[in-house]
C-alpha cells in the first residue's frame, strides 16, 4: 500500500520516479507490452524506514571505589540505537598514569592499573548510518581504610595516622628538611610520630603504610616550627643545684622568689622549661689514659675548678639566696656597634672584617661584647 500523497513520475517509462514517500511498505506492479500486444507483469516491494536516530551512549552513574582494587568493569551495553550499534570505543580522558584498558573496542571493557585519584572515561558508540554519540564516566578511587594515611598534627606536636590494625608504619624525614629533632620511643615505626628538640623551620615527613598482603600507600605531613613571638622576653637562669635535687615545691619557691625580686605577681612569671646542665660549682678531676695496640699505656691528670656567683637580695623581711652560674637572655640582643652580628649561641659579638672587640670599652662602658 502507499500514501495518496506519494507522487509518481514517468509511469510509462522504464524508470519510475517516486517522491514524498512516507514510512511504510510499498508494492508496485510493472506491466510491459510488445508490438503484438503481448504483456507480462512483475511486482516490486519498496520499504521506507523511519528517519535514522543517532545512538545513545550509556555508561551508567559515576562511581566511587576504595583501594585495594585490581580492576573495574566498564559497561556500555545499555547504550541504545533505533537500529543497531556496530562499534564501541572506550578511551581514557584523564587520570593517574599506568592505567590500561582491555577490550576497549567492545561494549564491556576492563580497566586495570588503578591508583588513588580521579579518572574520566569516554565511551563512543556508532550505528549503521555512522551516527555517533559519546558519554563520560567519572571514577573516583580513594585509599581504603587500612591503607589511608590521615595526617593530623595535635597540640602536643605529634603526627598521627588513622589506619587500623595489621599494618606497619614507616616515617621518613625528607632530605631537605632540617636535621634537628630527635625521634622518641621508636615512633618512626608507629602510627604516631613523636619528635623533640625541633628548631625553627619547615619539616617534611613521608608516612608509608603497608598491610600484611604487601599493599601500601603513602602520605605526606608538613610541620612548621615558628619562632616564639615572646622569645625576646625570655631569660635563662642557671641555678647551682643538681637537677635531681630540685623538687616541685622548690621550683615553685624559686618562681615566687623571682616574682618578689622583680616586684611582679607570681602569675606574671611563666616557667617555660627546667633543664639539667653539667656545669655545677666545684673541683673536678679528670684522668686521661692513652693506650697503643701493644698494650702500653700512659696517664695524665687534669683539674677543673668551676665557680658560681651568689645573688643576695633583701625584699622586705625576706632574704633570697640564688646560686647561679649564668643569667642571660634567650635571644642575643647585642648591637655589636653595628659592625658585626650577635652569635645566638655564645651571646657575644662576631665582628665584621677589620673590626674586633674593644676590651677597654667593655671594661669602662657597659661590660658587653662589642666591635670597636
């Protein structure tokens, strides 16, 4: 059958021209007649298909997965077309290096070599009329709980990891980080890294977490040690007493005595730390023994005498006796006559070339190290 809107041309010629055909099946009969009026007929069928629609590529919803993960399946079999899809193509748009796609020209492909990060895959489908369509799949791969290193810096200066049991930890300091700082308690193989005696600077640590199956992951922690803004107000006081002999009560007594000596409240004095020193008053005798590989030896004796100062201060009816070796500021503030730099260790001036310490000025002026 055919639509009445169909137009015929050249119906009496060997070639019939049709126009305005619509979707459907048409049957035509051709009749031929010779010069003797003999006839014969035959029929032909013409099927008009609907207009071609482009295929629709379907990759499914974006996904989030956790490591460890050996591979994932990329499934584009839900893609559709009004007739048929003749080709599929999976491509990696972006993502960490090392990924491989197996059967990239099929509806279902396999991606291997996954790492932590974000991946974008593009699926392109083509139909019989070479119409194409594409869809993008976003895949987010995260560290699993047992492998993920979550770095947290607590108020006490430790760097921690949130991993679970059955894993091992290894903290490694970056080669460009300052060398200062001592690892405590063997914590460089624990989930918590404890470090003491850090100096001002930026420290970079790498943590590797491994499980019993040999899988591992790494994370980086940055620790910035800033200068104490009140360091210029600090004073170092070295007392002539053994560290083991100082009780908590005696420490508090010294703070109260200093407060009275300076005419301030006890709460105005903040004791930052109490550290033992080797320099104590007295006479020390050292013996040096020198031995060679043949067992012969000789000895010599050296004597060292260490003195201390006594600060005696009357405040009201109280008398304070402080035995001290050194009373000094924590930060070197010497101006060095503007011809040198103050050494933060020795608290003395390191003079520029052609300049030197003037002992007469030191004796007659303020008694401080200078540079001329």
